[in-house]
C-alpha cells in the first residue's frame, strides 16, 4: 500500500519523510512555494500519528482553523494524494478536532487566543505546524515546552523569510543543538508541476518574493522594492491609453505636513490596469496646509473632471478626511494597510506588464525607482520599505491592492518581460 503512495514522491520528498521519522525532536520542511513540502510533511505526519505513543495530545497548528482545513485537512482527505490513508481522516468543517486513524487531533489556530489556551497546559506528543514563520515565536516556544513525553515530535513547514527571522536564527542555524532536521525544497522537488504552471509562478513572484518564494532563499529585504520598474515599459503617453472599460478606483494617500496624493485607476480594453491621472498637494511647496474641508473640496473638484470610479479608497489612517468626504456626499473605503501584500500585488502586476502609468502622472513615476527596502530594519528581522517619497506609491497600493477582487478576473494573461 505504501509502495503505491511512495512511487508518486520525488527523491527529496522520500528522503525527508524517512529522516523526519527519526528526527530527535523537530523536522522542518522549508523552501519555495508549491515545492511539495506540505505533501511530504503530511505523509510523515500520518505515519507519526499512527506510531504516536498513547499518552499526550496530537495537535495541528495553522494561522486559523480555515487555513488548517484548506491547506492540510483537504489534501489529507484526497485519495489521489494519500491513497487509502485518506479514508482514515475524518473532519466536519468548522470543528476544532479531526480524527486520524481513530485518534483525536486538535486543530489550533495560532491567531486564536482561546485556541491557544487549549494547549497551554497540555502534554503534547505530536505537533504539526503549517507556515511556521507566520506563527508567533512565543507560540512556537510554548508548543516546544509542551513536548514532554519521550519521543514527542514537532513537524513544520515554512516558506523562507528574512535571514534574521527567529526560526532561522534560533533553530535552523542551530539545528544540531536544538534537535532539528531540516530540508530545503525547490520547485524541482515537486514531481507534479507542469511547465506552464512553473512559468506562471515565476512570473507572479518577483523581486524579494522571487528570491524567497521561488529560489527559496532566506534573503534580506534590500535594494529597490520595485526593481522590475522600467519607465520604457511601464510609462505610456496619455494619448496611447486604450479605452477604459471600468473606472475601478481613486486612491488617496492623505497628508497635511506630508503631501496629499490622489490618483485614478482604470481597467483598459486591453485587460491592463492604468493609473491615468494624479493630483498632489504638497503643503511644504505651497507653504500652506489645507484643512479637511479644503482637501475634500479640491479632491472632489479633481475627481469631477472625469468619470466616477467605482471606489474611493483612502489612506486607512485618514479617518477624519473620510468623515469629511462622507459629509460632502462621497463614500470612501479605508485602504487595506497590509503594506507587504500591497507591494507584492503591485510588483507582480508590474512584472507581468499589467499595470501601466500614464505620463500625465509625473509625481508617481518619479517615486518608483527610489523606493527602497529598509535594510537596517531587515537586519533586525522586520521587512519594510523606507518611508520617504512614497506618497504616490502608497496611493497606487491603496487603489490597486484594496480593489483586487474587482479587477482580478478581468485582466489579460501575463505579459512576461524578456529575461
Ligand atoms: N508527490 C506528489 N505527487 C502529486 N502531487 C504532488 C506531490 N507533491 C506535491 N504535489 C501537489 O503539488 C502542489 C504543491 O505541493 P505542496 O502543497 O506540498 O507544496 P508546498 O511546498 O507546501 O507549497 P506552499 O509553500 O505553497 O505551501 C499541491 O497541489 C500538491 O498536491
Ligand atoms: Mg504548503
């Protein structure tokens, strides 16, 4: 039975499973996205569940119960992947337990405080952690302290993060001392990937994310954030912008001492997104600060010069400005302020030639090349861009990322840059 399952696995997957089963304590599958880490580690987990001593809990940890169900329980129940083992995995959606080989498995969302309390005092014999770098370090340490029975093990998967991340610094680099075995997975280690899927993945992940999620490196966020930015490719003369078939949003980065920057995002008939025009007010240059009432008036005047966009997305910290807009009859949505995912969406669109900027937006165009990662912060384990000359880029991020559900399915296929 196991033979049939194993024939589908790559050599790296097989080696990692065999070796994980007698790791002193921790087994970690790290590396690229879609590289087969989850499948290999889940098979090791199934075997470990079957062999686990009776005393102690079996727990599965993910960010939330939903991600556990989607990333782990669904594949575990796939007979295509796990053959007859799949029928041994029982779970009702929404329940915080599953049954595997008749044994209760506790499903714990690391971001759920009540869930965490469930294992705080427990003795754990086997733990599985999905996306380990996203789990708080305190949670990971607590989990390790619960592995009190002889033979207790922790299996985990992760994509790489920065080189100063605690998981790398305190565990991977000290693997021998902490009883850890780890494997580095790349896309070649997944035997099931089709060539066109790999090509699409590589196009999607660019810059920092290419290095981490495709090359699988624990690399520092350094240099240009938008290193794929190329004015020859991304700037279009206003007269050459195709017909806009949907005015998606107006983005606003709000500032009183800093510049206020608004811009308009449209979906072209060619299936690409265009920043078509911008408006900036720089109180330092003008030597006068505007009030919210004045900003609202001028912004609405600028907005009124063209088609109304579906959404007005404002800086999430600009609550007073949003109230003023509302008072003046404009409904605005607060932008999604997850900076890194927003940058990633923008970077991926630029790399695939699906976000272009009109030459009528000189201030945004000016900011793209200089926007850089904060290397000092990165060395301390935090990835963030340097906050300087980023007002137009923040506007782009709000306008584009927050509205992704609106345009996502309407874009043309990626236009890949020449290598
Ligand atoms: N040996 C295999 N045989 C068949 N399909 C596989 C195999 N290994 C992986 N896959 C499939 O390839 C896809 C990616 O694998 P997996 O989820 O294990 O990757 P991962 O490294 O965990 O990726 P991520 O970092 O994105 O979580 C999944 O759909 C999985 O079912
Ligand atoms: Mg995975």
